[in-house]
C-alpha cells in the first residue's frame, strides 16, 4: 500500500530529517518527495510505500501525530487511493 504524507508548518532545521528517520525506523520507503517554502511556511509532500513496514497505517498516523505535536507542525497521512479520489477533477 502507498500513502501520502503531508507536512506543513513554520520552517526550521530538521523537519525532513526527523520525519525521514521515523519512516526509516519502521521500514517505510519514501518513493517520491517534494518540499518548498511558501511565505515562510515549510510544505512537504511524500509518497511512501508501506509494503515492508513493520507498523500499520493507523499506527503510523499515531506516531506522526505525536511527532507533529513535538515539532509544532501539522502532519497528515492518507492512503494514496483516497488522496487520488479526493483530488480527481
């Protein structure tokens, strides 16, 4: 299964490193990533593969929620199929 992870918040050192390390720890592969700074806000979108993951998407969501509170950013996780359906024109 693939999922889309978005991260939005004030730009600061270590956001990519923190999220990437967490994903690597749970054997979640980053298939694609884009990031930018918009009006001083850090914005990142990742497509990740959970094929080899040692946790479920619900467990990932819980861990990322804890990380988002610690880092003072907003992190969301959505199944790729749901994301694609929501963004279809």
